C-alpha cells in the first residue's frame, strides 16, 4: 500500500478506500474425511461487522455447507467436519454481497481410507497376519500409522501395538506377527460371564489408521480378528507308559465340548479351540482335571 500523501493538509479531502478480500484459504492442503477442517478469510476496508457468506462445495459441484457470519478486525474464520459423501476435494467461496466482492479458495484434497480388512478371520500363535486397506487422495509413498487394538465388549479397547506403513499404488499392506502375550487363564469363561448376564468372548482385534490428524477404522471396519488356540492332551500311568486310545471329554471356555480318543501314544492335540480354562475328563479312568 502506498502511504505517501501529497495533498494539502489544511483542507478537507474525500478519499475512497478500496474494499478487498485479500485471501480465502484452508488451513492445509490435505484433509481427512470425518475430521475437522478450518478456513480463514482476510479482508481490507470492508467495515467491522460486515456480513459474509461462505459456500463450500466438492469437486463435483455439490454444495456441502453454507454459513453466514460477520467480519471483525478484517478477518473471518470457521471450520467444518468433512462429510463422508464429499468427492475428492473441497473449495469454498467467500462472498461480501454488499461490497460486490467474492473470492474462491484453492482446493483441499480429501483423504479416505476404505476397505480395511484382515487377510484372515482367525489368528493362531506364530501367524503372520496381513492387514490391508484402499487409500484415496493420499500422495504416493505417504506414511501413515497403523494401530492394533484388542476389542472389548464395554468399549474400553486395549492398545496392542502400532507401526508405520507407506502408500503404494493407492493401497497400504502390512504384516503383523501374531502372538498372545497375556495369560489365557485370565480370559473369563462362559460360566463366569453368565453371572453378569454376558457371554464368553475370546480375544479379538481390529486396526485403525492415522494420517494428517484423521483416523479411520474406529468403528471396527476392519472386522474382528479372532484368536484361536490349541491344547495337547496326554495320559500315562505312574511308570510313564502311555494310556492308548483312552476316551476323553473336554469342556472348553466357551461352554462347548469336544470328545474323542487319544492315539496309541496316549496323546491328542485339539486345534482351533477358544482360549481359556478347560475341563478334561477321562470317563473310563475316572480322571478329570481343570486346566488353564
């Protein structure tokens, strides 16, 4: 602005000041769907309290939101929560109707992470479990954070681990080496849960992604990965000889039962069982044991 004044100072002069919208801009070039997105408008000589209108549209021209306010101190600002149905990018137009002014912002690119999923429905000790998702709007080779939680029926999900992952060909893919590090004897059985009007729930897991202040997957969109365990039965007499082909009944933590016969070596391995306490009964030998 030219501040030099060359007119006579002992006379009254009338000057017209030009009103302007200096800029209209978003706070950032990227925004995650579902997250808060702020904007600001700077003006010049429009008068404190001037009415301003903001129209926000997506790339398809759909009106996302319209708001009205007043300019104070040559500034107006606000924010929106980016809706799920917005397409690709958002721009906004600031309008000062009484001044005949309007200015359009540069676009902000919208980020989405969709189709979060596990590579399998069940995890066993030592498994390498695949995690994947589709990404929209995120620059190639961008880094985001994957976090894994153990699901809790009461909503108090337990954090397990987190690790970075990079976008490749509009996707993210990673592997997690699964291992159950807690004691399975701490998992409440069906019998214990019934006292509280609830049911047995094995350890289950979901994952979320974090990028640029946005989070995807909090509603367990990845579905739940269930932990499946195994047990090995063995029966022998006091001198160490195996009891071959002995009949067994196992009552599992979820209240179900498995039955069968030991092999010739007096052993049997049960796969894919719910983790936790279990009862073992050898009815022909009048033996039973409660084991975690």
